[in-house]
């Protein structure tokens, strides 16, 4: 599992670490899956060989699926 904050110039290997998500962050999975928990309790599961990008994280958050498959388990009050 990898994440980038600079449009793919530098990739960070996550290895189970918890990191904050900023606008523009992209998360990619290769062989495994990743679970991303949001402040409101919603959960995004990025399945193997998939990627998501956080276009906006404050206010009304926006997440786009770049490629692959993603499961969204949203809290009833989620604005996502």
C-alpha cells in the first residue's frame, strides 16, 4: 500500500501505518487491501490493485476512484 501527496512524484510505503489524509492524497494498493477511516466513522476499503484520490477533505469531502474497486461503508450522517 502506498500514498502520495505530490501527484505521484514521491510515494510513501504505508505498511499498516496510520497517517493523516490531505486534499490531493492518492492511495494505491498493489497486492493487498487498505482500510481508511474518516473522522465521521465512515470507512473506505481500497481493494487490491485499486486507487482512490482525496480531492477535498474539509467541508464536504470528495473522494474519487482512480481505478479498481473500492467499498464505502458510510456513517448515516456522512457528507462523503
